């Protein structure tokens, strides 16, 4: 079973930007209600796309991670960013449906 790997400012480049597959990163906060709604959808997709897409999460309230949020223009949570080849391919703000996410992941 695949799950969302917690990444930080320290390991983001190695884990996400240098990944050998597309990576979907969930920028979230523990206090965020919509983030709690998004989490099970991401968990299901992580299982479906295991070995094809890397799934990760970044807690924007952790000190070093605020730099990542600023760098990628995260103004509200949840924000999902799809990376491929070290570049941002898609940014989705707010709760995103499973069907829309699945379509974006299949395109990646």
C-alpha cells in the first residue's frame, strides 16, 4: 500500500524534483477542514497509481516548509501541485475531485 510521504524543505528537491516519475504534492495544514476532505481521495489514488506517480504532502505550518509554499505560490490550502521532470505541470487549488485528479495523473 502506497501512502503520502511527508516531505520538507530539506528533502523536497531530492524526493520530488529529482523523482524518476511524476509527483503529486499536497500542500496542507492540520487545521484545514478541506485538507481533511482531500486526504482520503489522495490515499485512494496513491494506491491506484502506486509505482507510476509519487504522492507527497507538505505541511505549510512547519517552519522550513513555508519557504516551499512561498516558492510555489501556495496562498490557500489544500493546493495540489503536479511535478514532472522537476517542473510544475499543474496546480489545483481547493478540494479536487477524484475523477479530475485521476485524469490529470493519467495525462502526466
